């Protein structure tokens, strides 16, 4: 167990956290950066290097977090609005961010650097070049879309996923930027066991596995028993994108027995939404499906509390933030048993659905819904298991582990030295941020 957090900020070690967006309420990526920064500030002098910030900077200042703000340039904003342009904008920004970090490092050297987000492995920060202990991760984005499911999604989406699989395989093995960051990293964490295996297969050493997201609080009181006379309430949440594969659940529900009563609530927005709505109508599910849009992070919790069960159908995800948001309020999961979800789901909190082929997945969801609708006692047992499982992912537990990794890295590092003073400094804005920690990890943003 770590010693008590350092209270003397003058003697605290200087930690640079890298996060493209720093905001407690925008996305999963921005919220996990916020959580890691505020918890690290209990022990270290924390500077967050970021491009976009939320309105809560004053709150972070009160928690002792400094923000080194390298705002997106005009050309990066233009790139970011175009199809496929965000990767170009992000690549350009990370070069400017490195120059800003190097200039700050010359003035007041950092002791330790942690690249927090983006979590995807493809475009690592360049700050591993600063010559101080460097932690990268947890990282994901390694998972391929399962080829057997290409025909189960829309044709344009299938073409994009197939192309991504090809590019992903090449980048995992051959990207010079990824290899350089791996070689310079003191510690690399994978976001799932499968990600660790995929990185290892590409020749990259990974020291450990840690889910990239977490929860700040978990319900203590058990959920009220479900009234068996009411329909089983099912929640599905996520971006309306091809790889999220909601139609697998819709097809499963179309095949349940006539005496199995359910209500599906879909919390979503995105390019596939109208197509999914048309499919639900075609399958005759119109009266059983509610479409509630995509509310802000705080406004989503009532929908989780409404649900008896959470359905997770995503065919490509580093983890799946909705899983933890559901478990934290005692909602068990019916979900595909693969990739990052396989690390989260256990028999005590979920019914696992095979991800071997579309027919098996549809059958698994159908059988799971019928089983829970008919067995309130099993549902209550899984609900208790859900909150027990969610406690494993509390930010407080993750922070203790990260502090151990930080101290191990610092123990083997020499005192930081000032870089050459004649390096060009990047124009930047310095500000500072903090807020009450959010109860759940937040929404999901697709990695570039």
C-alpha cells in the first residue's frame, strides 16, 4: 500500500499528464483524463497538456491541477471537420504539443510523464523524447472487427471495418512512431488482456493490464426486486455506428417467445440511428422500443436506473464505458463475451453471449432476455454481483495502482536535467482546473 499522499506541494514530484481533451463531462476520453489528473494531484504536482478544455478549469485549479493549454490551430479545426480529417489534425497538434512541453520542461523539469489519452495506440505523444520516465496507457484500439460479422452490418460500414482491419494490422507491426514510443516507455499498460496479447504478437512489450476507464462511486443499497408482472426493461446505450451492432439485439428480440414481455430503451445518436429505427419497425418492434436520444453525461444516469438489464452488442470496443455505468448502479449485463468486455463481465454480474458468429450471438441475446424475464431471483443475484464487480473499477483503486507504478518509475530515474535552453518555445496559454469527481466514467468517443 502506498504511503499517504504528499501534502507539501513544494516537495512533490512534477507529473505531466497528456490528454487531448480535459473535461469532466464531454466524453469517456476527456473524463478519464479529468479523473486521473485530480486523483494524481493528491500526491504530485500535476500539469495537464491538452488541446481542448471544458468550463471547469477553476475547479481543477482548486485541486492543484495546472493546465498547459495548446489550443487547436485554425487549420487543425478545418481538418477536424472533414471526413477522416481528425487523424491529420491530431498528428499536427501532437507535434505542437511536444514543443510546448519541451519548452516548459526547460523552465521547470518534469520528473515523470504519463500519456493518458487518446487511449488508441496509433498516434502516441512525442513527449517520450524528453528523457524522463514515461508511462503510456492503458492503451487500446488494437482490436479488429470480427470478419464473420461483416455481413451483419451495413455495407458501407463493413467496407470501413475491413479497411480498418488491414490498416490496423500494418500499424501494429510496422508503425515507426508506435515502435519508438514503445522503446522509450518506462511502462506500457494495455487496456485489456486481448490488447496485451495483440501488442505482444506485434513485438511490443506490455508490463500490465488496466481498464482505461473507471467509476467514482458504486451504489451501496441493493436494487428493489423486479416486479415479474411488468415487462423486462432493457437498456442499450452507445453511438449509432456500424460496429456497435444494435441490429443483433433487435433481431434477437424479434424472436423471443410471445409470453416474454420486454421494453427496450435505446439511448443513442449518430449516423446509423435512422437505419436502426427502420429495422426495428420492419421487425415489428415499434411498440416495444423507445428512442431517447443521447443526453448529457449527468442526464444518462436515470436511464441506467430505469433498466433491469443492460445489453452490450458492440463488435469492436476497447472496453465499453456503458458496461461500468450499468454495473455501478446495480444493473447486470447481457453482453458479447470478447475483447475488453470479456475482462469486465463475470458469471456473477452478467449473462455472456458468444461472439463466434451472428447466428450464435442473436440466439444468445434471445435466450438471455427470456431467461431473465422468467427468473426474477437470478436477476436479483446478478444485480448484487454487478455492484460487487463495479467496485473493482473504482478510480480510487486504480489510482493506488498508478501511484505504485509512478513511484517504481521514479525510483529508477536520475534527477531531471534542464534541456538545451535555445530550443524554440511554442506559443501557449497556461490555465488551471477541478470539480467534484463524476460518479461514472462518461460517454464514448470513437478513437481516430
